[in-house]
């Protein structure tokens, strides 16, 4: 008979929740640290790893948003600079006295 006193993260899975079981390879030290930290937090190692992945994905999305905003500013500045340069060049050409460069 199976010992149900051992808590398993799979016992909390319901049909309404969707989970994928996966196997990953991590360095021994990372595994040991993650195991200790999960225990400190009172959570399963699987929940700890899932939370870490979620945080990384959120950070990546946040970073992408920042990068997109920075790129938009750079593009706007470049557009203004290009317009300024074009206008200045037209003015110089309009004042051209025929001197060869």
C-alpha cells in the first residue's frame, strides 16, 4: 500500500490545472541550492523551479518592453537628426556659390 503521508506536488494538481512533466539537467550545486531554498520556503522543488522560470519570463518581457521604448526614442531622435541634416544640406546647396569641393 502506498504511503500517502509523503506530500507530493502532484496531489494538488486538479483536472482544471494543466501541467507538463519535464526533465531538466542542472549542475549539482544549483540543484542542491534550489532544493534547500524550496525547503526554506516550504514549497516543492518543482514549484520553486516553475516560479523561477516564471520570474525569468516576466523579466524578459519587461526587458523587451524597455528595449522597445528605448529603440522608439532612438528612432525618433534619428528621424529628427535625419530631417535636420537634410534641411541643413538643402540650405547649403541653396547657398552654393559654385565652388568645387
